[in-house]
C-alpha cells in the first residue's frame, strides 16, 4: 500500500530477486514457474491472469510447517474471497484446507470444489436468512456471529429448521492493525464484530438460546498486516476473554484467529510465519482450544500475476504507458493506492535506460492507473508486462465496466499452463439482458 510503505521503490532487479517463482532468461524472457510468459501471451492473448500451483502449495506448506514447529495444531480455512477460482479452491482442498466464506455463493463454490460443509466457516457482518437456512441445512461447520441481532436471527432460523448452529462470536478487539484504513477491521469504529465489553453477556445469552451451540471466539483485525505486533495485542485480549468466559462457566473450544497475514508487494519481507506462529503460541497456545486461521492473501497473492500488453506509449507533459489491462481487471491500485511491481517480459528491455512513466489502462477514469512515475524502460506497442502479486483480490474484484469482457486465467502446474477460465466473449456480456417488447 502506498501509504503504509515508506521505503524506497525497488528496482526491476530487486523485484525479480525477491520472487523465486520468477526468472529472467536471456532468450525466453520472463518465466513464471518455469513457463515463459511470452508463450502464455501467444497462446491465450492478454490480459490474462497467471497463477502458479507450486507457489500456492509452497506457501501453504510454509505456514503449516511454522505452526507444526511451534507445536500448534492448526486448521486453515482459506478465505475464499481472496481468489475464489474453483481450480485454486480445489488445489487448497487437496492441501488440507477448509474454507472461510462470506456468502452463499462462496459456500457453493467451496462445495463445488469438494470442501466438506463441516470444514467451512461463515464470516461477515450481514448474512441473509435464506443464506443461513441454506448453509445450516447443509451442515456448515461454524458460523461467526457479528452482532446481538444476528445471534437472535440465527437462533430463530436454526430452531425453525430443527437444527443447531455451531457459533463463535466475532470480537472487535479495538486494535489498530497498522494497515490501510480501507482494510482495517478491528477498530471500534469499524462495522465488524462485537465490542469486547458486550461479549460476556452475549456469550451467556447464546449458551441459553435454542438452536445455538456456543463454541468460542473469532477475531480478524485487518488485512495486509506485516508486523506480528498487532496480532500479539489482539490475541492477548482474546486469551483474557477466553479465560474470563471459562471462569463464568462457559465452554470455549474454538479460537478463530482470522487472517490478514501480509505479503511483500515491494521487496520488503511479508509476514514471517515462524514469528506469527510464535506470537500465537505465546498468547493463546496454552488455552487448549481448536485454532483456526483464515488466510487469503498470504496463500495466493504472490502466486499470481496479471499479464498485459502495451497498446502504446503516449507522451504529453508526462510519459504514459497504456496497457490492454485496466482497473476493471486489477482494482487495487485505484481503490487503495496499492503498489504492484511491474516487470517487462522481454529480457533485453530489462537493461534499457529507465524513465518515469504512469502505467494506465484504457478505461475512462483518471483512477485507471496501475502506477505513478514508475521507472521503466521504453515499452513499444505489444511489449508484454507482468503486474506482480495479483493472485489475491485481483480477478475476484474485477468488473465488466466499459463492456470489457472478463480476462482469461491460466494455472501453471508442473511447468504446464492450463487454461482455467477462457476469455469471455463480447456476446456473453449481454447474454442475460432483455429489451422489453423486443425479440432481441
Ligand atoms: N477473514 C475475514 C473475516 C476477512 O474479512 C478477511 C478479509 C480474511 C479472513 C482474509 O484476509 P487476508 O488473509 O486475505 O488478508 N480487497 C482488499 C482486502 C480485503 C480483505 C477483506 N477481508 C485488498 O485488496 O487489499
């Protein structure tokens, strides 16, 4: 995020060095997980999302190993919102992940990818009654309740269906996660969770409500968190709360630690899983609870890039590099001033002199800008560039604005690129639309 990272911008070599899945070959150019991006553009055109299966598996393994080494059994529920592609969900299911979902649509996606209902947790500040009915009827593992009002609605819904909802209360610990304001969730002013002081009474109430089985607590303080310090503060508060609830005679068997583990968009280190696991052990390791983690970005963010072509370079008072990708594909820079590395795919160009350029898309919005004043070599029409670390909150947040069809997506597995989403046709954009009184 531009506003929380204060270091110097990394150069092209620095960006490359920090990303082991990327390699620059003198003839083949930039390769991702062993596949030249030139080849992907030739076969599938641009813009195209490119994901790397080995990167996702490696990140999953690093996280689970850090917890195993800390002696902590961990249950990973992948935050589907980060990248909900069935191929990615299926890959993570095979690694052993459950799912953290925020809508019936995400529930159905997770189910379609083979994730068992018992391994799904339902988060979110607003869940509709039909959504609750659907997930309860399928035997969802856990519902994270975010308000007193929601607890009443859930109790009534479950009772009506003759079912029992396994509930954890999401506590808002009022801790500053030190991240971008638009992705901070654990402050009292945020809409998320239940105020600390209200938890004991609501927990006791829930324990007495029909259709509700109180299981424990959840918290999620924000996203793209690079330091373990705010987690330490939040989990210390959670541990005190668990002890307090138990002292009142309540049963607490689950602690859902949320997600938010940050990645290095520049060349700064991302969250260190071992340091994070150490904080978890220190703060909540002796509670004897089932520990649930809901990472999204950490698992898939660095495992994806957006491959784009240069349409033209335009020189006015400034230098503009106009790409065929736009904010409707990767929204993060426009929405959060997020910084994404941009690498030319051509090896020779890598060593050309660089001058500052704004890298923009063709959408009719000034906010359609991927990077301001980015040092880049000359990029002639049809030169390829890779927008890095776009595996999380990329494709999922895209829109068909300006009647731009959805981009293609490719998953590289064992050096083989698989087309996992074909490029949308223009006709598909309006296939569901009707003109009243017309046969069209
Ligand atoms: N659990 C809950 C309850 C969440 O709300 C989120 C993310 C996660 C887990 C996963 O967080 P992660 O591990 O991915 O940080 N679109 C924004 C990020 C929004 C995150 C929303 N909640 C972005 O592009 O930066």
